[in-house]
């Protein structure tokens, strides 16, 4: 079973994402901010990270750059979520090493399609 980490400062968004991922039979953990997420990854690297573009403590691009420098940090599929349609910010996160993104509000079908195409389902 693949392990996923949901990183979002919104408790509601973490719970929504967790419910979707668990309905897809994925083991899921949560982190409120970048610091907690990076600590989790140092201890037990997940196969997938779903993070908010504007996660607490740093933005998605900074998070991805930091994650990718960790031991085994190149392996997780990183998808960020956003309510913004600022192409420059989206491109920055993708250029930093994120694999994909999803626009909020997202649904189960959208997440399922993206994870299936990444080979995580």
C-alpha cells in the first residue's frame, strides 16, 4: 500500500484530501506545515505528497527543493493543490521538482486520474 502525506494549513482541506486518498486505498498521514512535513519525510519518506501551494513556513517550490535534497527525496510523487491560476507560481513549483498539480476544489475522480497516470494506483 502506498503511503501519502497531505500537507495543508487548513484542517478541513487535510481531512477532505485524506478521505479521498483513503477511499483509494492509500495509507495517509497529515502535516499542518512544511516543517512538520519535512520532519515526517526525514523519518519515513512517503511515495506521494499532496501539498498546498501556499503551505505554512514556505511555498511549494521551496518545499519541493528542500524535499528533493533529502535522502530518498527524489522518489515521492509530489502534487500541489491551489486555488490560484497564477501560471508563474504554478510553473515555479513544477520547475522546482513537483510532478503535477490540482486546482481546488478537487474531487475523488480528479485525484484518482492523476494518481493512476503516475502509477500510484
